[in-house]
């Protein structure tokens, strides 16, 4: 089981770094989907004993993040007819380097965090890393879709963190959260559609009509 | 009695469902108004018994109503009632001319009731996770209210609103998780993350809890429009239709602040002092006041102006939260005053924007002559907003200053007074040419009864609370303030 | 119902009915007047009672308000300040009704106007009666707010809108200081009721701070330099009866506030008296200098309010120095002079503003240099204006002299008995008052001479005629009052006996008051003598000239071609020019146009303009500076959503870092 | 006895004018007009008819009457050396100053009544210089009050004794100088104004009364004489350390004549100052008076 866990964690790191370095949007969507599946599996693999509650939750997460979200996003990608992210504010190579440092510092940082009872500092570190990746995507990318992906990655990180540090969050809440995220992605999809319709592009940084 | 809480959640849902079967625009508005009024009725029925049976729980402790949430519920229902009354006035022309399609009207009303539902959920949730879910849902529901009219700017605003608030609220969720994580592993009963239990539990990991509060503060603060996380707010407020802006500013921000209050209360309890939260409240309050002052000076769009006023006033409320029991009292009173006032001002701004065909303040001239009712509303609400007596905001700001003096927070007080002074000067400079002077040729519009009722009602309440603060309300607020700032 | 409640209720009811019945111009004015006259009637008994016996009337009503208490009290000081409020309010309203008839086309809301007029009266009455900090502040703010709407009556003029803005801003900023004053003072007794304040438990430094807050806060309303800037804007912009009410009565509430604050702080201290004197001299001299440089009559009058407030402050300052140094004679003369000047100023300044209103009515302009020769055209108004002008210059036998005499006398007496270290404010008072008097005379010679004498300088003035009786009769009443107080000064001295007694034990004031009464009796006699002797000389001249030729010829013009052409006359600007030039370092007049040059100058035309130097060199730069500084923050909202998210992240990161470092 | 002072003032005041004129004439090597010339002038003027400007609105008539009434009442307030004033009370000099102010006020208005630019010019200058002269006068009086402990003119002037001249000579001299300067300005004498000039543009007082004639002019001229007399009387009374002994009256009258000669001397030996310099003179007077006060407080 330990080896499966490390595989999952490795995949998590890999997906994050890939996202930071990749410009093709469709590919990124699939990577995020993969990440969702990986994250859904982590509690199943890592938590002993396995309860029905966790099983159900993980399953929902996998279905949503691995299936529904990518489908939604790919659809809006088709509508908007964009293929690639243009060169981001922070270039791909730089992003990757930042990601690398973020990974290292997350690991260092996580070991110092005062989560006394928890031993899964590695998972915490990777959760932090995932969140940072998400934020990086949110801050540095031009396309609306990239930002949605960033948001999803951020959510993934939080989810990952939650599995470790707050495993006793009631199920109703967990489902509520998932529902919210789903609606959020759905809403963002609609928003992207509308942006594309009104502006003929989805470059977020060109939406600067409102200021001051 | 406790069945009431469930009713509060049920009524909007029923309303949303019923709206699917309505085929006439005006009836839709009537229906949502009816739903809101039904809620109000529930509150009125309950209100006689409320003081004695508060706090109360139901649904296995998941729904919970204490003085704090009851107060916010009251404010919320006031805002929604006013908004529902005003909506037909605002949309009538567009509904008639077909600029607002039936589908859009239905969507509007469903989203309207939806946001009522999500906010009710936020207020009634005992579990802080559920509270978060409600808050996040609020964002999602209301985002689409911004772009009921799919203009480019509205869509831009909606996008920014959606993405910024989603990210912000995501942080708040980390905060919620960290609260859970900071609990001792053995703490029985606190497993459900019920606020009622968290606020009395012991053995927290204090550092984690503090970190949790920082996340909640920044997260919910984004939604509450505290600077520098307020950036979405002027965009969304200015692009949304009048009633929606009013609801945003009048209550949604307060709902987010309400979440912060809840988290703050937990931290205060765990730390045994409110020094930690106070300092943060004061810092964020002051930053919001100063930042909003800067933007108010240079503003040219009336709704953006009002939006920045919201930033300012949320800052003031936050500042009040940091000033001990009297400050909390003032903050809660200010919540009501600001909501009343801001609803009215957004109604006026929205309607004047329609009449003058622009929200540019440079184009709105002599409203008192051109559109007397809305001119009066604008003048009354803006004067109230900048703290002119005898409107009630004067009273809450006065209490705030008193709290500051009692706490000897002199620096904070000076910054607050300077900031609000700048706002006063700038806002008045904007207001005078808008309301007075020669009005251009305006389309002659008859004022409907509901419009008059809204304006007179809101202004009357503002004046009433400025001159008279009934003892029951004072007692109620004292109890509510004790919940969040009971430590001195 | 208690008589004190009637005082508030009647004008308020009148105002409310006026706004409800606002469609009719005449009726709304009538309602307002009825309310104010009712208030006057209701005030007679309590005010007389309090001023004659010195026993305060008290009223305590239940009021549910945080920290608020509905405590009312009419003590002699309040009663004295109540006099102008209740007497002049209805009188000005009487004038205002025909004045307002001028504005009859659509868009002018008379009902609203009268409502706020009455609200102003209510606010002032409540300010005078309130004995609780919050109640006082509410009343104060209501009183401050009402004129805002009154000024905006002429809202189509940009000037009025600007004036209203300046006015309310000044009022608000002053109000904030007052709020701080009451709340800080409230910490001494843990309540905002005046009776619970325990000023003597506070440290002297703290009391000085509190006095500073109150002085500046109330000073804004009183129009003390340098915080007078709203006054020259707001007074000209308002309808004349409102200017009269504001300038004659409302600004005195600031004076009342200062006095009340001194009482609340446990009685005067030498340094406070010193501050009053210094600011009084500055306000007085600069006020009259600024007035000299104005071209607009109402603006000129507004600056004279600043000047007269300065005189009042001088009197009160002398009085406070007298009290603090234990010199009852100085104290009584100073206080009595200052207080009487409050009343006197409200009479003649009110009348002058009414006169300005009549001129505006008849000539459609208040530019002094466009008027002229109005005495022949509006003889009755001109007479009243003359009386007012002489009174405001403090000339005997009119009322202005009475109060100024008391102040002078107090200062002169004080300087002979005070120690060398403490005496300088009194000497400053003497010299300052003398200079002020001289300059005021110059200013009113200019105003009266250019407006009413000579020949008309424009067709407006040419075609002017006398106003209706309803407009000059109120002025006439005030003129009679000015003369009456001058001729029956000892009688009116009785009015301030009890108010002064609020500051000093009565037995201490007996002797000084007897002294003052004696001196005033002689002055009144001499005043009567001037009038009688003047009449006698007039009679003598009439007798001498009975059978002699009286010719009317053109004015001697030194052989100039058009000796009597109106444009050859001296203008107001040229009249004041020697003085304004002399004080140009302070006034900084702007001169535009072509000054004559060379041997054969062509096309000459010079205009001078003196905007308020304080506004120009102090407040405008300050406001511009603040807004410019805050403007630096504007880059924040640039529209890039990615960076907005970065703000959130950065904020969070900084907070977490602060937490990790242990700063939080 | 006090009535004597009033009667003396009323009767003798024009004589002081002729003392000035005669001394000027003698200094210029002329014989000068008879000593009673001012009286003859007054009588002649009283016999004449009047001419009014057709612009005037009545102030021209009011001014002389009112001015004279005010100045006549002033005579009740001023002691003549040992003769106390008819009316004296604490602070009567304030009333004196303001009665003179009243006279000036109406005179200026009378000047403006004609609409002539020259008269406006005169009034303007008069107003300015008078304003500057007032503080000097009041400070000088305050100095006397401080020195003597009394605040009425009679009290102050009659208290001054040889003692004061021995101990407070510098202050007294300073006060005298200040009062003399004020006297020159108030009465429109050289170097402030030249009462005999013929160029309207440079006049102050004379230009204000250009359009007065007949009895009106007589009243004004008499008023001028009274004013000079009264102010000289104050100065002379300071110089007479007399107390109330009526025997000193002779010395007082001599001193009045000396003052008249002094004025004549000044007028013969000096040119009129440029108008722009006059304020300096008056501020100088104020400084002198202030200095006198300072000296007294230092002692």
C-alpha cells in the first residue's frame, strides 16, 4: 500500500509541474482531471480503516473531478476555440522553476507545521504545493480557462489538505463543498461562454474596462 | 418554535419551485415578494417569542439561531423586503419593452430567492463548514444576478466577482479546516464542528487557531469587501441591476462579515482575550476606510461611488468589532443602519441611472428637480451614509467613537475620523451637483406607490433609529454583541 | 406640557405643516411664522423668569437612546442666548415671506424652505436647552444641517452649491471635534449628562486639550478665524432672511458653546482667556480687512460677522482673564460686554442682511460697484441701513457702542491693576478693538456711501424703488431696537446680570454692575444729547436758511468734462484700495487688467479680487494635498483580475508571516 | 466751575486756529489775518445761503449737524487743565474717541453723498488714517490710566503732578509725542494733510467738504476748531501738573497757545508727507504709546 501511496503522491507532483509548464489547454484540462482522480484515491489508499463514508466521498470526488469537470471545461474550450495559453506573465520556464522551489519549501515548511497528531507531513507538503501551483496558475495566466484550472488545482490542494488535517469534517459539509465547487466550475464555464460571446476572446487580462 | 428555522429555509425553495410555473413577469415579482414577505411574517410571528427562547437549535443542532444570527436575519429580511418591493419598479419599463425577457425575469427571481436561501443557510448554519458552504453558494447564485443584462461590462464584472470571491472563499475553507485541525484529537462533541460547541470547547492548538482565523478573515473578508481584497466589489456592485446592488451591499457583505464574527468569537474564546482579533479587525477596518476614501474622491460613477462607500462602512463595522463590547454593539447597529441606507441609495442610484440613461455622475444633474422622489432618496441616503445627524448612522458612528475612546485606541480613532472626514468631503462634493442644480429634460415618470413606500419607509427607519433606539433593541444588541465581543 | 417643550414643539409643528401645505407659497410661510411666533410667546415667560430670578428651569423626559438622556435646562446663559433665537426668528420670517415671493416660478419649494428655516430655530433652541452630550450633539447637527438646505434654495447657482458644500464640510469637521470633546469629557463622569461631568478630576493638560477641541469645534460654527471659511460663502448664497438668521443668530451658538464648554470644564483659566483674546483680535482685524476688500455686499457683511465674533471673543476673553485673576470688575465688564455684543450684533447684523436682501430684490445685484444712489430710491431701507452701519461700527448713540464700551472699559481697568506678566492680552484688546473700530468705520462708509449715495452706477440701481412695507418694517423695528438699546443701555445691562452670574458669585458682581450701570447711564444721556443737539442744529439751520436761496447744482468736478457721470464716481474698490494695499501682505488681492503705464496710457481697466486668503493658501492646498496623496492609491484598481488575486494572496502571506514572527 | 470749561472750549476754540495761522504767517514773514478772523468767517458763512449737489440725498445736510453735535458733546468730556470736565466717569475717553469717530463717520458719508470722485478720495484717506490713529490714541490713554490709576480723562489729567514728571518723564513724553502725532492726523494738519493746499488730489479733510457751503460749512469749520482745541487741551493738560487749582488755568491757556505755535512751526518747517508715508507716522505714534506702556509696566 505504501508504494501505491508514493505513486499517487509522485503523480500529484508530476501533474502540478506539468500544469506549470504546459501551454496547451486541452492537455491541461486532462492533467487536472488526472490530478482529481489521484486526489480522490489518496484517502482511499492512505486512510485506515476505510469507511463507507470516505468511500462514498472519494467516489463522488473522482467522478466530479475526473469526469464532469473536464467534460464541462472541454466543452467550453470547444466553444471558445482556443487551443493554447499564450506566453504567461511568468514564463513557463520560470513557472517551472518557481514550482520547483515551491515544492522544496513546502516540504520544509510542512515539517515545521504544528499538526501534532498527524504524521502525513508529506501529504501536507504536497497539498501546499498544489495550492501554490493553483495560485500561480491563477495569477500568471491570460486565458479565462487557465484561471478556472488554477482554481480547480487550488481546490484540489485544499481537498488534499483536508483529508489529512481535518478528517472529521462532517460528510454533509464535504458534499456541500463538492457541490459548491461543482457549481463554481459550472458557473465559470457559463461565464467563459458569455465572455467569449461578448468579447470574442477569453483573455482575462484584456477585461479591464472596469477600473478606478 | 424551532420549526420556524426550517420554514425560513423552506419558503424560498418553494418560491423558486413555484416560479417555474409562472408565465407573467409581473406575477413573478409578486411571487418573490410574497415569499420574502412570508419569511418576514415568520420572523414577526417568532419575534414575540424570540427574546425568551433564543438561542435555539433544531434539526439535530445543525440549525441554530442566537441573538447574533437573529439580528442579521432581521437585517437581511429588511433588505430583501425593500429589494423585492423595489424590483418591480426598477424592471417595469424593461419588462414592458421586452428588454428583460420572461426567461430572464424568471431567472432573476429564482436567483433572488436563491440568494435569500443561501444567505439564510449561512445565518442559520450551526456548523461552521455548512456556514462556509452557504457563503460560497451565495457567490455562485448572486454572480448570475450581476449579468441578468448580459452587457460586456456586466459580464466582466461577473467574471471577476466569481473568480476572486471563489478564490477568496477557498481560503476561508482552509480556515474552517484549520479550526477543525486545531481541535484536540480527543475533544468529544466537537466533532460536528458546531459553533455552539466550538465556542465553548477547550484545548485548542492556539497557533493553528490563529492561523485559521487569518485564513477566515482574508477569505470571508474578500467576500465582505475588506480592502485590499475588495477589488471585485465596485465592479460587481456597479454592474448589477439596482435591487441586486442593494442586496449585495445591503446584506451579502454583512453575511460574510457575520462569518468572520463567528470565527472571531471562537478565537476570542480560545485565547481568552480579544486582543488578537481586535488588532486584526482594527487594521482591516482602517485600511478599508482609507482605501475607500481614496477612491471616493476620484469617483465618477455613482454606483461605484456607493460601492466604495460599502467598503468604507464594512471597514467601519470591522473597526467596531475590534473595539470591545461597545464597539461590537456599535458595529451591529451600524450593520442595520448601513443596510437600510445602502439599499435606499442603490435604489436611488439605480433608478436615476435608468432615468438619466447613465451612471456617470457628470450626467446626473438636479435630481431633486428632475425626479423628486429618487432625488430625495439619494440626498437622504447619501447624507445618512456620510454620517449626518439625525440619521441613524450618526448614532452608530458616535458609539464607535465612544468605544474607541473607552479602549483608548486613539490612533485608530484619528485615522477613522480623518478617513471618514475625507469621505464626507468627497461624497458631499459628488452629491450636491447630482441632487441640486438644473435638471435636464427627463422623461416624466409617475412614482408608483411601492416606490414611495420604499423610500419613505427606509428614510423613516433611518430617522427613527437616529432619534430613538428602543430599549428592547438595545438589550438585544447587547446580547448579540456579547456573543462576539463579550471579552473586554 | 412644559413650557420648554412648547419652545421646541411649536416651531417644529409650524415647519411640518408648512412642508405639508407646501403647495401654497403664502400659506406655508404663514404656518412657519405662526410656529415661530407661538414659540416667541411661549418663550416670554420662562425666559423672563430665568433672566430675572436666575433660577433655572429643568425638564427631564424619558428617551431611549444609547448613552442619551433627554435632559433640558434653561439657565440664565441659555435664556440669554435664547433671546435672539426666539425674537429674531419670527421677525426675519416676517421679512422672508415677501422676500420669497420673488421666487415664484416652478422648482422653488417654499414649504421645504420654511420647514428647514423652522428646523434651524428648533435646532438652536434645543442646543441651548440640552444638558446631555448626545442630545446636544444631535441638536447641534440638526442645527448645522438645516442651513445646508436653506443655502441650497438657490441651487441653480453654482455659487450656492459650492457654498453649501463648504458649509456642511466645515460644520461636520467641527462637529467631529465636538463629539470628541463630549465623549472625552464624558470619561470623567461615565455619563454624557452635563451634571455628571467632573472636570476637576481631569489633569490640567487634559482640560486644556478638551478646551482646545471645544474651542475649535465651536469656533468653526462661530466663524472664528482661521476656520471661518464657510461663512463668506454660505451667507451670500442663502436667501437674505436666512443669512440674517445664520449670521445674526446661528453663529452665536458657537459662542454659547464656547461659554458652555468653559463652564463644563470647571470655569475659565487664564490661558483660555488669552487664547480667546488672541483669536478675537486676529478674527476682528482680519475679518474687517477681508470685508474691506469685498465687492459683494453680502460677502462683505459675512466678513463683518467674523469681525464681530472677534469683538465678542475679546469681551469674553477679557472677562475670563478677569475671573481667573480674581478681578470681578474686569470679569463683569468683559463678560457683560461680550454677551451684550452677542445680542447687539444679532440686531444690527440681521438688519443689514435684510437690507442687503431688499437691495438684491430691487436691483437684482449685490455688486457694490454696480449700485449707487439708492438712498433717494429706497429712503426707508437706506435709513435702516444707515442705523445698522453706524451701530456695527460701534458709534454712539447706538447699541454697538454700549457693548464695545464695556469691553474697552474692562480692558482699561484691568490693565491698571493686573500684573505685568498677565496684562498683555488686555492691551492687545485695547489696541485691537481700536483698530477694528476704525477699519469697520472705513468699511461701512464704503458700503453705505457707495451703495446708497452718489448716483446710480448701473441701470439696475437707476430703476430701483422702495420695497413694500412688509420688508422695511422689520428692518425698522430692528433699527428702533438698535437706537433703543443705545439710549436705554442700563436697562439692557440687566439682561446680562444673571448670565454673568453663572460665571461669578452674585455678590461679587453687584458692585461692578452698579459701576457699569452708572457709566452706561451717562453714555445713554450723552447719546440722547447727540440726537437732541443734532436736531437742534438742524432746526437752527432751517431757521437760518428760511429766507435764503437753496440752490441745487452739479457736484464740483474740477473742470472735468462729465463731472457727474456715474462712472466718474469713486468705486468701492478704489475707496478701500489704500487700506487693502497697505495690508496686501495679508490680503493678497489679485489685480488683473492693465495698470496705466507710460505717458499716454491707453485702454486702462483694473480689477481687483480678494478671495479668502485662508481658503486660498491654507485649506485649498490642504485638501488638494490630501486628495493627491490618496490619489496615489488609485493604481490599485487597474482592472487586472490576476493581480487582484495576488493582493489576496499577498495579504494572507503577510499576515501568516506576521503570525509566524509573533507580531500578532 | 465745570461749566466754565465747556464755555471756554466753545468760545476759545476758533482762537487756537488763528494762533496757528498767525504763527505760520509770522514764520513766513507775513503779518497774517486778524486773530478773530475765524469768528468772522463763521459769522459770514452763517449768513449765506447754500448750494447742494443735485446728486446729494441728504447726508450732506446730516453730516455737519451731526458732526457738530458730537463734537460739542465732546467738550463736556474734556477737562481744561485745572478745570474738570462737566461729565467725567471711568472710561469717558472711550466715549470721547467714539464721539469723534461718529463725527468723522458722518463727515465721510457727507463727502460721499455728492458722488464726486475727489470727495470719495478724501473720505477714503480719512477713513484709513483715522483707523490707524485710533490704536495709538487708546494706547496713549491706557498709558495715562496705568500711570495715574484713574480711567476718566479728568481723573487722569488732573492727577498728573510734578511727581509723575519726575518719575515717569520718559513715558509721559512718549505719550505726548504719540498724542501729538494723533492730533496732527486727526485734525488734518501738515505733515499728514495740508489744510491750505489747492490741489484736490492731495487733500484729505478739505476735499471732503468741497461741496459744503453756508451754515453747513460754518458748522464744519467750527467743528474743526473744536476738535483741534479739544485734542490740544488733552496734551496741554498733561503738561500742566496742576491738580485742581484753578490758578493754573493761565498756564494751561499759555500752553494751548504754545501748542498752536508748535503746530504752526511744524507746518512752516515741514512739507506734507507723501500719502504712502502717513501710515508709518501713525504706526510710529502707536509704537510710541506702546513703548510708554511698556516702560510703565517695567517700572
